[in-house]
C-alpha cells in the first residue's frame, strides 16, 4: 500500500502505470478469492482504496490544468 503523499509525488504517467498494476493485482486477488486461495481478504479493500486514491488524484490534476 502506497501512501497518498507518495502518490502525489508521482507524475501522471507514473500514476497511470500504477493504476494498471493495481487493477491487475485486484483481478488476481478476486481470482484467488473465487478459488479459495486468498490468505488475506483485507488485501482486496487495500487495493480498492489505492485505485480510488489514484483515480481521485488524476481527476484533480485534470480539473486544475
């Protein structure tokens, strides 16, 4: 889990790359959950939160520019 301070320091391209990584991780976690192999169910909510934070930052930046 990346802190919001670290996310704010990233450029738009880095944020978009991180967003793609998070969505892949989210898919992997959902597959693990469906097959009963998920060790930490809290990881799903952590990744969802990070995706939301990244989307919020990207939206803020687009509005301000």
